[in-house]
C-alpha cells in the first residue's frame, strides 16, 4: 500500500506502508500538518504489464487529449474551484 501526498506545482512524496492497518491513522495525521494540500491513496502492484483493457483506456485518453476534451488549470486555486464544482 502506498500513500501519495501531492499538491499542484509542488513536491510529491510516496510512502510505502507494510501494515495496511496504519493507513487511516497516517492519513489523519498527514491532514493535520500545515502545508499538506491533499492526501490520496493509490494501490501499487508489481505487475507492470499493460493489459488490453488498460491499453484501451490509454488510447481513449490520448484521443480525448488530441480532441481537446481535457480540463486545464493554471493555478492551485483554479484546480480547487474545478474540484469544488464537481
């Protein structure tokens, strides 16, 4: 289990936990630290192969990007406004 800590236009830190039972407590603790913009979870697997389903998603995303069907934010505040609107 990995915890990714990230904020737009700033550093990103990946923390790998050996004990999944710690995830909730660590997320709570990180949110208390001033300067932490967000805390999100990502599952990491050792399988680095691109499956046909994943390839289809990548192909679709590339086509959407080529068609200009993407969201672009120029600042952290603009990104937060977008997320708040969802």
